[in-house]
C-alpha cells in the first residue's frame, strides 16, 4: 500500500488558490476559537506548515475525493520517521479522528486545530500520546461548497460547508455501498492504520435541551463482549467523570422516540453504512461526537476538543487493555456459528436523568396550527424514558467460505479495497454448495443516496451441485474482517450489497414465450406435471382476474416448467452451509 507524503508543497490545491488567498498559520490560530472555521485551502495550508516545521507531524495525501482534490490524513507520532509511520500505527495503539464528513458541521475541524496548537505549545509531549491520526476534512466537495445559510437552525460559524459532497451524496451513508471516491480513499486510509479508537465529529439537530455535548457509542448488542465491557463499563464512565471536571455533562445522543425528550429517547442503531458502524465491524472502539446546534460555535468547539483530548488521555493510559479487548473480540467472532442482524429496538424501558427545557404548543402565527416551542428560561432536570435494548430479528449460519461469481466486478473491487483476502479459482470446478434464490423483495419508492434500497427481502436456500468457472472468487471466513464480509454478502443483512442494488440484474427475467406458439407446449406440460394442472385450476377458482387472463395462466405453466430459466432470482453468492 503506497501513501503519498506531502512535504513543503501545496501543489495539490493549486487549482483553487486563486479562489481563496491563504492565511498564515498565525492568523488562523487566532481565529479558530472564535466564530470562524477555516476554508479547505486554509486548513490544508496549516497542516502543510505543521508537516514542514515539526518532524513529529506528517501529512499524507491518501487518495482522491469526488471533488478532484485529495483527502489528507495528518499523523502525530514520536518517531519522526515517515517510512514507518503507518507500520507504527498498526503496531501501536492508534486514535483516528474524522472531521467534516458533513462539512456544515466543522466543530471537529477547529477542535483538532486547537488540540494540535496546544500540543505544540506544551512542548509536544509525544511520549505521552498514542498515535493520533486526524483527517482534517473528509468531505472535500462539501468544504468547497461554502455558504452562510444552508443550516438554518445552527448557531455559527459565520461560514461553513455543505452536507452533500460533490455528487450530492451524504458520505455518512456511503461506507458500504462506496459510491464516492472518498469512500475508496477512506477504506485505504482506515485499513492502512487499523485504528483502535475511532471518532467521527458532528453537530446534532432535533430537540432543544441544556447539553452542549452528546455522543453515540456502538450498539451494545452488536459488540463483542470484551469491547462492550470496556466501552460501557470503563471508558464511558471515565469520560463522563473527566469531562464533568471540565464543566461538561456527557449524555447519549438525543434520538427521540416521538416529539420531545420527555416522551423518551433511544440508543442509536449504528448500521455499517455509517462511519462509526463501519469502524465497529473491525472491532474499533467507535464514537460519534454530536454537539448541539443551538449552542454557540466556540462553545461547541471547546466541548468537542475536550472530548477528544480526554479520549486520547484515556487511550494512552489504557492502551494495553484496549489492545487486549480487540484481540479478544477477534477471537470471539471466530468462534461464532451464527451471524445476527436486523436489530430492532425493544419496548424495554430504562430511565436517564435529563436536563431539558419545558415546552408548550402555542398556535403558530405562520400556519395557524399548534407548534412546538421550547422555553430556555424554564430548564428542568428529571428522569425520562431511555430505550437502549435491541434484539436481532434475523440470523444466518456462518459458512466456512463464500464463493462469489467473478463477474461481480463492483463487489469484488469493494471487498479488495477493504482488505478482504480472496482466492481466485484457477479451473472450472463442480462444487456441492448452498445457493440463494430470492422469493420476494420490495424496494423504496424514492431513491435514497442514489439507490432504490431493497427494504424487504425473502429468500430461500437450496443445495445443488454448482458449476463454477475459472476466475470466480472464494472467500475464506477465517479472517478478522469476517463481520464486514457477512454484513455485505448475507443478502438479508441491513446493509448488504443486495440491499444496495449491486445484484439487481439477477432480478430480471431474460427469456419469455410467444403465447400462440406456447399453447401446444402448455398442454404437454400439464400432461407431464399433473400437480401444475391441479394448482392451475385452484388458482382459477380463487382468483377471478387470473381466470380471465390467458397470459397469466400460460405464464404460470411456463414458470413451473423445465423451460423456465434456472438463473431467475438466483444470486451469484454461494455458501457451503445450508440454513
């Protein structure tokens, strides 16, 4: 894996230099604690200067974004040896911080600048750090699409980027389907580092409440026991205590059950499509920081900074425990015989102390209808319902291996980018194996992030002697990326490649018949298969429209004959187990 080290250069941003004059590091430093966030050229220029002036800071151009400019990662380490930085990250405890995936939410951008500034001013105590990797701004296109008015409810900064990237994709829904160049670059970066701790920085929307700082942690039920125990029993209580000393109350992200917090909040389902859900597939301890949109920008930045700073301190102090938990997690998954998915929130109700604001529903002078109004002059502290228990509604047996048709180039490309080890079949081979045939599916009526997502799926598994061709791909499940493989190749899983339309061509019938020619053949089929004739007559009695349609009747006979194409609804994903 090759990474491009950028030292003493700004050539990659030369195409936009005429659009925005570069400010000095000193001028920017005076601004990022105020209501200002840097433009993308200003931001990268600052990191360029750090790379130039400090051996412990290294800036890498990791690959393309959809905007045409590279995505960078800055690595803070104690060795100053650029040839060993990524090796050092993989072999040591590493924290990866991702900023501006939604470029209109730049709190993490400023927070990391402040953290770096303080670290330098305090004498660069690199021996007291894990390896720190910072993506200055992931959504390059969104950063370049800068305005003052695209986030109507947010208190600052004065200017900011846009949620969508250059393709108008929400990149925080793209980590599985990988429609963007950004996602391919991120996968190379992520697996190059294999971070132990991952943080994605955001700004929330939704209800009004007293908190500035909220967080999302990975769903308990989807975590290996060692990661779950460390995250929920040790790390979160430690952060809650340390941040309290800095005057921050830390509370889970306020995801509403209904309209207001008093009616209940619930834990977030971090599916693999999201940054932190993706990282959790590889047993990283993952967080999303969500500061509150109605709090002033400098206050939100300070809260984000303090969360990151305390998390870095915890990671350094507990590096051995974190590494041990990850190793145990990977061993845990290899022992599992089934893979659970389709997690749904239960009605099990806990409670959580919540600092909110009273609300009322006066008539709106705009619509004349009742509107929700929070009263910031009437704060309260009370216990509210908290729903945090999920249960899986589906599961699949885990095979020893999966065989994927070699023609599935887009899928194979994504598997390779995520470091999946694969074996290419060298000869045409007949293998007894389980194959999946779709029974029924339904899709969204409107596109979601560029896809008509398949939100319902029923399928059956059948055992057959399957002909495989030279060039087909065999994937052994005995690798640490096992959860990623299962998440994308078990078709019923929420973020599978099937759900995201990568196998839609197998859902279309290719051969048909001419009714006037098929009539005589239909009679032969009914004589050869009496059960087809019996079922045909029953359907005619039960369904008037069927009885009045010669096409539907002939098609029913055709579909139940040996003439019907075997490949219809048969997916090119094969497993050596039967459910």
